[in-house]
C-alpha cells in the first residue's frame, strides 16, 4: 500500500461469493430479498471512449463516479479515486463526506479516497432522463476535488450515465465469535448475472487481525461456502456490461 495504515479512516474487508454459490450463501445467512434495503446504482463514464478499445476511460484512470438511489436513506453522489495518489491534499480530510479507506479483497489491498454528498429526491431521475445536467449532481467541492486530484481532466457534462444496477443490502444478525457486524450486498445486472459481496468495516489498526478472523469465521460457520475463487471487482464488470449495451 502506498500509505501506512494510520493514514486511513477505515478498512473495508470484502469477500466475493462465487455466482454458483450465491443462493447457498443467501440461505446460510438468511438473506431475504423482501427484508433488504433496496438501491439503484448508476455510474458515469466518458462517452468519447466507447468507440475505442479502451472503453472505460475514467475507470482505467482510477476514477469512479457513482449515483445512488437509496430506499431508506437520502440519495447521494460519490467521486472516488483509487489508488490514492500524492496529488490528494490533506485539506480534504476536514470536509464532511470525505474519507480515505482501505479496500481489502484477499491479498489485494488498495487505498481509495471518496467524497460523497447527499442529493434531493428526484434529482437523479431528472438527470437520467436528461432533464437536468449531470454537473448539478456533484457539488462545487466534489468538482474541485476531481479537478485537483484525478489523473485526467473530466468534463462532467460529456459523460454518459450507465445503469441502473439493482442492489439489495442486508445487515444480518449472526451468532458466533465474530465481533464485527457483517454487511451483505447483492448486485443484479439486467443480463441475469448477480454479484454477492460480504464485508466488514474496521479501524485500520484492527484490519490484519480482523481479516483473519472474518475468513476463519466464514470457513467454520459456513463451511459450505467456497472462498477460494478469484475475487473480481464487480464495478468493472458492471461498467463493461453497460458500455457494451451502449454500443449496441
């Protein structure tokens, strides 16, 4: 990792369940769709690159722009940069909605910096329907963060909104020795594919031990789950799907 753990606000430790085992995992963890928090997630990408082999221009440069409609919480928009670069000033850490987080998936450990702001109800829908310009979904501070910290220049109103992905989120109450609450989130892509991710969020100084305990807990408590598969990044796969759909 480029920065030491003491530079992080939190560490999120994730496990991706193999597609063929999602139903098994949902049964073991007692995840019922009608008891989930429902979300719709959109991403923004550079439409100029869809006619070239490198379709995901922003993603390839470590930029993720996300719009999220939340059932039980205010809608929001997020600017996320990963990995964290030296261009990101410490001044951002004093601003509400900004955080630097470690994303740990197996042996892969990446730092990301994200800046999230709330959106009023209906604003995301108006933007998706092109009744409202995309730049209005990002605050002046978010735009300044993007301008001063990203690897490339981003013109928000030249971007295409991709999605939505339907997401279902649970916080199951599980017994056992694990002291960290587990969060579960499933993404459903329109082509029928699903991605289920289990995660815990801990303080940086707890991360190494917590990851070991988390994996051990899943192996002992839910030994029917195969945790040895490749831990894919679901964001890339989702972006690729919608980019290909846009091309027709």
